[in-house]
C-alpha cells in the first residue's frame, strides 16, 4: 500500500491536516504513527482504511481485506454483540458455521465470551473495544488498522495485541497503528512514523529515550498523566514518593 503526496483537510479554506504525505507499507510490515493528540493520526488511519479521500495525491495498492478499529468503537447499536459480530462476518463473506466458529474463537481468546449476548449499548468502553477488535480480525485482514488499540483494554487483552499484530505480519499482511502511549515500541521490527504539523517522517530508530521523574500531589496524578500522554509522552509508571523526614 502506498500513499503518494497526499494532502487532506476537512473543508475548503481550513488548515491542512495532512501535507504531502508519501509513505508505503510492504507485505509483512507494521508501522506505528506517533505524535501528540490532535495532530492528525486518526485522520491518517481513516485515509489508509479508505474512509476518507484526499484532496490531492493518491492512495494505491490498498489490500482488499481491511480490518479497522477506531479509537472509540461505536457501541450504541440495537444488537447484541454476538448478533453484530455474526452480521459482520456474513458481510465479510463467511458462511454461517464458519462465522459462528470465528466469533466464538475470538471471543474466548479476548476474554469476551460471557458478554457475547449482552446488548451493545450496555457494554463498557473496554468491552466495546473488544468487539471492535474482533470484527476487524474475523476474516484475516491483509491490512489491519488499529487506532490506539490498547486504550481501555484489560491487561490480559492488551497482551494479545502484539500477538495479533505478529500473526497478521507473519501471514504477509500489513499493520498500521496509531500510538500516543508508546506501547507499539514493544512490537519487534515495527517502523515508527512521526506526524508533526501535517508532515509524516520516519522516526529515528536510534532515538535515545530518557526517563524524567516528576513529583505531583496525589490529587493531581490523573490530570498530570493525561497531560503528559496528550503531549505524546509515554508514562512508564506512577509510584508513591516518600520524602525523607526533616531533621
């Protein structure tokens, strides 16, 4: 899949979200798009998925089977999770028996089996994200696009994401990930693309990362973590800082 000199904005006279993006993914490759919140990572992923069209430039050689998981999966739908997933499997061309097998297998793997018959509108954000992930991988996609795939998932399911990425690339597929938490750095061989002011470039593979410790009041921890992540930084942990007693 190749993007050639792609420019995109949402309306005339608005600022360009993407500017002259030229990049490609070969079979068996995975890439993570890094950058601060609001820089256009999700826009780039929707463009790659075929949900948006550029005003300039072209997207070519997009694989026929694309699995796409948005950052927040739209769960406000009048179906149970099972009915929705079986319907999506049918749309993707699976026969009824194969669809049931695939849905049950992925639900078990992602620790979702007990929620299959729950109405979609009653699912938590994390459970809805599992539905989004399952529908994207039901039919072995040749291009898997994951927008912040670790957000809201429990630890056991988070651990499955690198395995899924590895399975897709091992089969010759391509994977594109938006990642502001830095979790994609755990994936072996993943390329890093940095999006800044609408321009995309290959991030240096020999980048040296530093850990800076910042002390904040306990009540300020959630907002401090959110601010750091929004700025594109990885938060590696939070611990209680015990000051030495004053003599």
